[in-house]
C-alpha cells in the first residue's frame, strides 16, 4: 500500500516546483548588457523601455578597477545612490538595475570619469 502513494507524492512535487506563467513572463525580457572594460562602457549609449533593465558585466580581460556611478538622472528619480555600485572591481563583477523612471541617465566610472561614460535613455512606453 505504501508504494502506491509514491505517484501521488511525485505528482504533487512536480506541481509545486513547476514555474508559473507569470514567472515566465517576467523573465522573458532580458536586460541590456553593458560591458565594463578597461577605459570604456560598451555600448556607450543604451535605450530601453520603462521597466527594462541594464546589466553591467566587468570584462575578464580588465587590468584596472572600475565602478558604475550615476552622475545625473531624471529629476523624478528617487534613491539615486542605488543606481551606483558600492565598490570597484577589476573582473568577475555584475551590476543589474531595473529602470522605472523615464528620462536620461548619465553614468561614469569614478576612477576614469573622462574616458568611461554611458548615456541611458528610458522611454515612457512600458515593456
């Protein structure tokens, strides 16, 4: 009698761990990738829709430390400090941010501010 319960237990576990439709929809939009490389962000101009994300990835070939710092953002933007990395890194770092406030964002590397610049435009249309 004990063995006949296993199919029910397995079916219940399968239902419990199956991804929901909303989880699949949320992960359908991939973030725009920006490389944090020695002395440049690539690309240096990005456009996304409101609700979109940007993921900065430090290049494995870097030999210098870099950070991502929001120098200027839209006036309506709150918690501006959360749009900057807290530390610097040479390699093996990632920083992802979702953008809900439309407007123009200007990012720099505080270590190389004249060389490393990124302009991000967040459009009003949802995405």
